[in-house]
C-alpha cells in the first residue's frame, strides 16, 4: 500500500464550529497570542493561560467531526495514512483516524510542569489551576506554546520522508516548522492542498489546489485517490 501523509490545520475543524486562528472571525481577533499562547505568557500569567485553554476545551465538548474528518478515515481502506495535525482538538480521533501525530499538543490532555513526558488525560473540560502532578508540580495544558520546541516534528518528518502522496488541508502555512512539511517534501511527490484561501509562498511541484471548504474539497480528493488505488 502507498503511504499518505495528511497535514491538517484549523480549517478542517472550522465547519465543525471550532474557530480558526487567523480568519476574520478567528480566535486571534479576540485574544493576543502573546497573552495566552506563548511560553512567556505561561510564565507571566499561568492562570489566564489555563483559563483560555479551559474555554477551548469546554467548546470542544460541544462539537463533532465533519465530513472532511470522516472522508480521511476512508482512505485507510487503500493506503497507509498518517495524519499530522496542527490542531489541538480530537476530531480526527473521534472520526476514527488511527495514526495521528499532534504537532501542537492535545487539548484534552494535561502535563506536569516538571516532567514534560508525564502526560495525563483530563477528566472533563476544566483543569483547576494549581492541580498538581504526582511529582508535586502544577499541571499545565498539554499544548506546545509559541516559542517552545515541537517534539513531534521528528516523527512527522520521518513519515513525510516515506510518503508517496501529501494532502494539506485548512492551514495558512504560516506556522513553522509545520509548514515546512509541504515545502520540504520531495519534489516528485503528488500533493493536494484544500483551502478556500489557498496561498503558497514558494513554488511547489506536482501540486493540485482545491480552493474549497474542507467538507467539499476533502471528499473529492479522497474519491480521486480511492479510484487511483483500484
Ligand atoms: P490558521 O488560522 O492560521 O489558518 C486557517 C486556514 O484554514 C486558513 O488558510 C483558512 O483559509 C482555512 N480555512 C478556513 N475555513 C476553512 C474550511 N472550511 N475548510 C478548509 N480550510 C479553511 O490555522 P493554522 O494554519 O492551523 O494555524 C496554526 C495554529 O492554529 C496551530 O498552532 C493550531 O494548533 C492552532 N489552532 C488549532 C485549532 C484546532 O485545534 N481546531 C483551532 C485554531 C487554531
């Protein structure tokens, strides 16, 4: 079976009701990134950051995967699929994708501030600020803040090196190193980009662009690829 790597961003979850970051109705219009999503913000005002992610988590319990998340699961009938997501939601998991790499963390998990590998599933939406891990240090959201390292970039790069096809969905490709997965992919790979406002900053070879919303564009790409595999 051929290998497919799917890189997803906030746009794939937009039609589920999760706001994106940079669109006109996106989250960054109501918050400053430097107040709630940077390493410095956590050091300066951890309670505010904790509350921000509590609100995001609460909202996640009110939404469901959409047709784009479900379409990607169908690809697994004919391909080895790795979903590399910048999203912190769990909509790929709930749709049924099996192999998911979260580059920027997971909203429903929390971790120790002493040992980053001490990660817990959170029961419910609220992380009460000050709750401690078993080592006695406080728990923080399991999120990669801006200015922090992206530990899952390495497995994502390894998957990309072995890919035969790359599909990029709903990302403004402005956050690195995630965006580099498309730009550094081997030139001969077949690539698809689904985003109503798709813009590529560098020339990319063998790229098919579908300027559609994810729930329309992704099922089309999936159908094409399933037909190709027959
Ligand atoms: P972004 O906000 O920078 O870009 C969103 C992209 O989605 C834009 O290019 C936009 O044109 C596109 N888009 C909007 N509606 C769409 C739709 N219906 N179908 C397809 N595409 C659509 O988001 P990004 O590039 O993912 O930014 C990266 C950061 O945002 C990441 O750090 C990520 O963790 C974070 N984020 C995650 C979530 C989530 O978990 N759902 C939500 C918001 C932001």
